[in-house]
């Protein structure tokens, strides 16, 4: 019995080691979302540009689009911004959610770096971000014509990520069902 007790710390150590080793295999940009394959959350927020214009989730419905959560305080958002402008130039719809930011700073930032967004929702308190389960900016969602979230990407949208997102958007535009996790 005494010898068995000596092996308990070793068994605990091995258990913790296996748990930590498994964690090294996970991709930190693949965070689960409870909203996948569900409608975009309901909201009533103003447009970034027009303070008296109220936007709702209905503004997102009509065609497949990227919904990009961004902010001027986010260095990674600046890093991906040129790619978002290229995506717009290719004819894809990009919707912005200006997250926990200052309206004037956001407008100046978009004037300086160009505005890739067809619609830009102003979310100063982060209420929509909270409903989406945003971990932090940037985050990008793919929505279908009905406003159903089909994919979530956490982090910068670069050319490699865009190739994946573009394939999803193209499939949605062709009417193919897309159900990703």
C-alpha cells in the first residue's frame, strides 16, 4: 500500500503533462462560437457616419458578406485594413462593427486609410460585440443572404485567411449550403 502511495504524485504529474501537451496542439485562432449556423444577433445601434440613423440586423441581410469587428485602438486592425480594402475592390461586401471606440477617431481613421465597409455599425459600449461573443478585435464573421453566421475567424484577415473566406462566400453566392464549425 505504501508503494502505491508513492506513485500518486507521478500519476498526477503525468496527467497534467498530457493535458498541457494536448493544449499545445490547439489553434488559438479557432475559438468556438455558439452562434454558428444561427441568425446574427438582434441589435439597434447607430451608423458610424450618421448618428441619427438607427441600424438593425436587417441591414446585414440581402447578400453574403463579411462582418468585421474593428477599432482604431487595435493595432491588428490596422494590419488587416489594406486587405479589407482589396476585398472590397474585388466586389465583396464588407460590413464593419466599430467596437468600443470613439466615433470621431474612427471617422478620421477611415478617411486616412480608406473605408472598405458598405455599412459601419457604431458599437461604443460593446453591446453587439458581447452578443456576438467577441474576444477582441479584429474578428470576422461570414454571414449568408439571410444573415445567418456561417463562419467566425479570430485575428487578422490576411491573404491566406482571405482565400478561405472567399471560398465560403463564393459557395454562399452560388446557393450552396455551408455549415462550418
